[in-house]
C-alpha cells in the first residue's frame, strides 16, 4: 500500500519535472547511448574529468583559508595543515591530485595515440585535448608557486627565466608573467588569479567542447587488424 | 521577401555585430593594458654601492660581498640581494676584478670552492674559473663583471649600480 | 581522406555500436569504479604520505637548489645535458623554446601529419616506435634529474647521461625515420627492434648511472611545522646567536662578556616597550639587518649573516610567545625526557639538548672559552685548555663543580674558570642530569645509557 502511494507520487513529480526539464530527452541523448565494446583504458578520459572536478572542489575549499600575499601565503597554508579540521586532508588531496591529474591526462593522451582514435572524425577532439593537456600543465605551474616556500619561489624563478629565453619577445614574456622584473607579490597575485579563475574557465570551456565532441562522435572502437 | 525587408535584416545583423565589436574593443584594450602594465614599466635608480674594504681582501682570493637594492613592485617594496666576488690581482689598489655571483645560465648564485679553485653553480653544475670564464656546463657566457668601480683613499671599494 | 573511405569508417562504426555496450550503465560503471579507485588512492596518499614541509620563501637565499615540479624534470634534465653540447649548447632558446615548441606543434597537428586512415598497431609502426622512444626518454630523463651532470668526479656519470639522455634517443629517432623513408613497408620489424633496443639501452644506462651516482643530498633544512616546534627552534637559535648580548631572558641592559661591546648600554628586549610597539616584521628586520650603528651585526643572509628567513621568524616567534604577556605559550615538550629514579641519561637524548640550550653560544669556535668546545660528543669529552673537564665517576670534575656554583681557581687563587653558565645557573633537574651522566661514565647513546641504568628496588 505504502509503496504504491510512493510510486504514484514519485511518478507525478518525475512527470512534472520531465515536462519542464526534458529529462527523458536528456537520458536518451546522453545516457542511453550505444558505445562500442570498451575496456578499462576507456575510463581514463572520465578519470581526468573526475580529477578536474575534485581539484576544483578541493581548490575552492582551500581558498576559504588561503591568502595569496607573500606575507600570509605560507602561514595561511600552515594554518590549513595544522589548525583547520581536515585541512591537511583537503590540501593533501589537492597536492596529490595535481600529480595524479598530470599522469592520468598524459596516459589518456598516450592511449588515444596508441589506438589512433585521433583520426577521422575525431581530429578536433584531439586538438582540444592537447589544449587541455597544456592547460593542465599550466595549472600545475601556477599552482606550484602558491605555497610561497623556497621550492615554489626558486622553481618559479627558473621557470620564468626559461620563458624569458624566447628570442626577441622573451624579456616581455618574463615581465608579463612575473608582473615586473622580479618575483614579487604581483607574481603571486597573478598566478593566483590565473590558477583559480582564468585557466579553470578556459579548461571548463574546452572540456565542454571536448565532451560535446565525444558524445557526438561516440567513443572510438578499439582497432582490429582491418583498420 | 521584398528588397526593403532583406536590407532591414542585414541592417540589424550589421548593427548587432558592430555594437558587439565596439563593446569588445572598449573592454579588450583596457583589459590587455591592465594585464601587461607591469611588463611595460621602466624604472632606474643609479648609485655607488660600498662593497668592502681592501684591508679585508687577500690578493688572489675571491672576497664575497652582497648588497641589497630595494625595488618597488606594485604596492610592495622588496629588497633584492645581489652579490659577487672581489679578486685582488695584485697589491695595487685599483687592480681588481669584480665578478657577479649570479650564474649566467639561469641566475642561481655561484659559490667559490677553494679546493678546486673554481666557482661552482649548484643548479646545473656549471663551473667558472678565476676570471669568471666558463669551464663547464650550460652557461652561455662568463660571469658578469662590475666594471664601474672605484677605490677611495681609505681603501673602500664601491661599484656603480644601475637599475632597470 | 576521400568520401569512400569516410563512408566505410562510419559504416563500420555503426556496426560496432550495434554490437557494443551502452554508456549507461556499462561505461559509467567502469568510470565510477576507476573514480573510486583514484579517490581512495588520494585519501591514502594525503593521509600516509602527506605533503613534505618546506621552509618559507626567502628571496635573498638563492643558495637553495631549485627544482621544478616532477612533470617538468625531464625538460630540466634535457636542458642540463643540452648545455654540455659544445658550441650550440651555449645557445639557450633551441632547447627551451624550439625543440619543445616543435614537439608540441607535432603533437597538436598530429591528425594532419599522420594522414593515413590506418589505426591498427601493425600498420602504424613508425609513429608507435617514435612515441615509444620519446616516452621512455622522458621517463629516464625524469629519473636522472637529481644526478649531477658536471663537476668534480662526474666525468663518467656525465658521459653515461649524455649517451642515455641524448645520443641513444637521437640516434633512435634518426634511424627510424631513415628506415621509414628508405625501406618503407619492409621496415616494420626493424623499426620495432630499433625502438625496443633503444628503450632497453636507455633503461640500462639509466640504471647504471643511478647505481654509481653519489647519493643525492637534498637541501633539507629543518622546518618547524607546529607552533611548539617553532618556539623550540627559535629558542635554540636564540641560545646560539643572541644570548651573549641579550641574555637568555632578554632583559640584559648592559652588555658583558662580548669582545668590543663590554659596558655597552642596550634596551631590554623582553619588555612591553619592545614587544607592544614592535611588530613581528620589525623584530625580524632588526635581526636581519642588525643595528649596525650600535654594534649589532646583521644576521640575515642577504646582509652577510647566516640565518634564513625561516630561522629569523622562529626566533621572533620564540620571543613573542615567551615574553609578550598577551600571547599564551602553548603546551611545550620538556627540554629532555624527565629522568626516573636510577635512570642514567645519555648524550644523544639528554645532554645534547641541554648543551644546545645553555652552553653552545659561548663554547664553540671563535668565542672566548678556554678552547673548550661543546658542539659534538667528542668535543664535550676531550677539548679545552683545562681538559679533562669531565672524568667518569668523579663528582669533583671541573664541569660539575662549575655548574654547581664552585669556580675553579689556579695556584695563585685567581679564577681560572667561573661558575657556569655565567649569567644564571641551570635548573636543578638539569644539573642533576649532568651529575648522573658524569658519574655513570658519560654514555653516548640511549642504548649505552640503558645498560647502566638501574631500577631501584622498592624499600620494604
């Protein structure tokens, strides 16, 4: 008796939502799609997306306590690690998640290369994917400076010097990255802005395009000797 | 469709694009300037910096010195430190070679290693000789020299620093 | 690609879709399991490995050896090896910009470079071989990142690395392309062998290099993570560098016992005049730059001293929590574990922290101390103009007398060694540790001390 009532109520709610959200259409278009037989190598793409979301979530929580200024960056992270409940866990996940994401994205790229899935009609998916790989590395580079410890500071000094080795425009690039000739509060601030807003926005946009293309063309089948 | 309607549609399309374009430029130019402003900043301050006295410097042995310069980056005043080595070639006061301690590869600070008679850079294992010449490793040129220096009557050594 | 080929591809794909699985639930199931695995792995890493603490950024301390994030290490090593190449190694931008730029361009435009419609591995031997050599060289360069490239006694290592990191992959790539263009279809097996042997060779050279390379001494400076650790680190540094002039409680107003500054009047640094009006940053600046017109030398590295920014901060933290009554000292560990009845202290666990706190500021090289240095176990036992200062089992040992208030006089009745420490005697439990230690024979390690300890029998 009880369950009949509940199912009728649920059906009514569902129908109401479906009429307005188009849930059935969504289901048919996105979820109820046929795919070729896949294996565990095919999970790397969604694993990359999962890591992106996890990094985004842990990153957002970190900004509740982190201050992007040379005076306070280091101490604010110390507070997160020692003073905030589970701060060490959020930061730890974000730290290791960064390493793991670079690895997973790279291996995903290798897999797509190995199965030549970047060929017709998925060329654009590949190009967008390489863009995502570069953005992931950019996230790693900008995020690395934020703890403002010796490792971060000097690694960024060397990294921006390398950027400055481009012929002709290198000096301009170095100063634009650093916000001046030296590493300073301006550098930390713009790396922070890039890391929490600009690069993630670009990544989200490209991920959107990448996913649209994957849904449109379907996941590629693993090649057989005829291909 | 009459020619008048067609051109009205085209007119609307044109106006939309133009309005969007104007907004894009009006936002875009200031935004670009906003982002790259610090890269365009020039600034220079020149000064004579005292780096030590001859009486502390042994002939032939590199004498390390450091000094700090304050730079203004945005709202911050930062002191950067610079360093180098003074090498007296002989008893003559002005017979000095003043080398910068900044490795010419990627700007790490070199150290003088007495036992091997070389300057060693810990970052990519570059080595420089007594004259600052490159002995080994990736640096593209010898250690920079402070060529503008003076020694006063009391033996104080100063170098001339410009800042960019 | 012509329309006919595209049609064939699309039709085959449609067939494969029919024979396949569904996104929901089959693919998503695998995705969720993978996500769960990753999630668990991250929690385990965050909990059991954590994040290594690093000292605070110190722009003036460039003696720190910089390393990029691990995923850039291969580039870092490539640059170092490239720099060894005569002549062109001096020009930076080919290695920093050109080669990586070309690699990224090839990768991005790959669909337009590898234009054939073939997807099966057997028909793509050239690209797969190239990628294999490339990835293996990335991995080996990453592993080699901490091995020195040049310098004293590094000749053999340098050669091995140049072979494994530049020559073998370079020759491998060249060979592959030559084979592809000359032998064409018949090249496949040869290319596989080339890629395979190049990879094996790179791995082998890397292994040999890592085995014979000197152990990597990482620049690990002490990082105090928690507040009590910072206070202790600060106190130890203060005991070493500051006590001479300022006293162990900061209240000295006339300097004694420091060459050249005897009788100099200074302000106390533990009072409200200092602590309420100077911020932490001001106190740090005073330590870094000194007060050179008044005789206080600079202690910051940039100004010629020895202390890193982190160390200066620890000293300020110690001062703030010890002497500023607005700040409550957190619960602190004792200097050494309290001694039980019959327990014999050891140098490693008990005496060393005591010496560090109370003695080393004077009893080290360059200070006025009758050449009695105390920076190591050997020095404590053996050095000094009046050695031996410690004699096993002798309650009248020089050190034991001086720390209990009895100065040592010479034959004329003049003071040879004053009471120690000169300004204020140590606490009774500290003196007791010294006495027990000397009487038991001055054991060094905790194990040695444990064998000498006795558990007293309870009185009946």
